């Protein structure tokens, strides 16, 4: 029997990498499929709820082409509940005007117990500054 040549050894290494890559890919596909199934059927099974916690003021914001950043919803019991109302336009946060929606979201989240100052304008014409202390917010879906 001949000793393996470097070409044979190279081919074996390439084949081994291809097989290992296929195994990793199959595992990733199986994991993705399981997560998609769980997300798709989570509405049908209350026992499979997902819970996420973050620290902030408890508002859902969205970008509006004409109005800027709007408060779409205020979560009941959150620090912003009763202080800001849906439909309000965020003018500034801590004296700054973030350039995009992600910047606004980052600016209003922060460590629990820290304060954020918002300048808010309402469709009816009122505008005010509001200080809100961030708290842990639990989302369940």
C-alpha cells in the first residue's frame, strides 16, 4: 500500500470540511425551523409565551415621514403611563435630537432608576418637557 500523497490528504481535508459544513448547516436549518414553528404557533399555546425585559419608559415609537417620531402606544403601568399619550410627537430627548428611530429608542432606554428628559409636542398644539425615571419593563408575547 502506498503512503498517502499530499494531494490525497488535501482532498480528504476538503471532503471532511464539506461534510462538517453540511452538518453545521443542517443543524442551523433545524434550529431555525424550530424557532419559526414556535413563533408561528405561539398564539395558539399560552404556555409558549416569550418574555423579554428591558429598562426604559414603556412607549412604542414609530417614524412618521411628516411628523417625525411619534408615540404609537404607552404600555399600561409603565413609567410613561399617564405622563405621555399616544399621538405625541417626540421633539428632543435629554436636549438632543437623534437622527433616526434607533437613536430615539436607544436614548429613551437606559439603566433602571435613571432619569430621561423628553420634550413632547401634542397634535392639539401643546408642548412640554417631561422627566421620567426609567424602570424595568416586562414584555410578554
